[in-house]
């Protein structure tokens, strides 16, 4: 597929992360497959109406709006590249889907977080304890978690620092609290002997993102709590927004724009109920 290969080369020239490139290519491949299933014309005959139709197809699916908008964004980037290369003659840009519904809280309730955390700590696997404490204590992405190297960690009795390589190879340094410091110290005491530079390693080498998802799912199933690393990130973001400036949360979570951090300013039904229940006239 010459178009896809050329597009991949373009993305790599922009120094995008492997995860970002993978998402763009996967989304673009899905768009190309849909287009070819509906017409005999080649991709050089793409028009904006095709993009609009694809958006409507996505909207009729049961995918989350965030996923749909990511796929639309990938299609727009691909079409912009096609235009720049002269493969198509007209600009194609499709607007993202606007979510008119009240945004829903996507983190864990406090009781569920305590059940999950207790279950992990009770079983005593120091690596798993370290993972959960890092996720809820820093809000890092799962890709950032598995990318932590030993040299990225600075620990002392009273403080600690963690260097993170985030999206787009952006670096940030996070202070780590006492719970994270304790979990890291205890895990490093029993970490497998290895030449690997990465913090989390198993019998087959460095951990991958899916392995972390499976570990959390295993513990979550035991206490009937649905959990993913991203849900834990949302949990911390929502907790912080109650008494922390958005710009500070933006730096902690590694958002490019503070508008992204705004998702944590949502109001849950519980918030509204508590607010009304506490009114005294």
C-alpha cells in the first residue's frame, strides 16, 4: 500500500511517538478499507463527502465519542497529507463530533479504589503494589509506566523524583509521594536480576502495556471493580481538580493544552447531590 507507506514515512519525519504512529496507521487503514468497500474508485478520487459519510458511519456505531473523534482526526491528517502530496485535488476536513451529553465521570469511586488497592496490597506482590501506587500517585499513562527506566528514578528517605518520557517525546519530572516512594523501594529490593534498563521486568523481559491491563483486570475481577490504567489516571485528575490549579494538573498529567485538563472539571451526580444536601437556609 504505497499511500500508507508514504503516510507512515511522513509521520516518522515528524518525530511522532510509536504509539501515536500506530494509532494513526490503524485508523487510516480502517478508513481506507471502508472506502474501498463502498466504491470502485481509487483513493485519488476521495472527496469531502466521503469523509462526512464515514463520520456518520462511525456515529452509528457503539464507539465512544472520544474514539470516534480520534478516528476523524487521523482521517483529517491523512487527507491533509494526500493533498500536500498532490494525490487529491481538494481539501478534505471533517469536523469532530460534539458531545452534547453531560460528561460522565470515568474514574473510580473512592470505595472501589480502596477495594482494589487493598486487594493488591493484601496479596503482597511488590511489583503489582508498585504499579498501582505509581498509577494513582502520579497519574502517568500506562505507556509511560512501562517506559520507566531505573535511571529515571531518584529516591531518598524524604523525597523522590521521577522523570517521565510522555507523548511526542515530551519530558516532565514529577515529585513522588511517600506511598510511591515506599512501594518503589520495596519493589527494588526484590526486582529480578536483569540487564534490562527498565523498572518493570518479568521472566520474558520488559513489561508491555497489555500486561499491566491484565494485572489490573485480574485484581479488579476479584473485588468486582472494573478498572483500567486510564481510569486510575482519571481518578487522580478528578481528585486533584478539587483543590489544585489546572495548570499544575496539566504539568502533572503531561497535557499539551490546559483545555485537555478541563475534562476533570466535570460535575458528577454525587457532587450535585452533596452540594444540595449541604444547603442551609
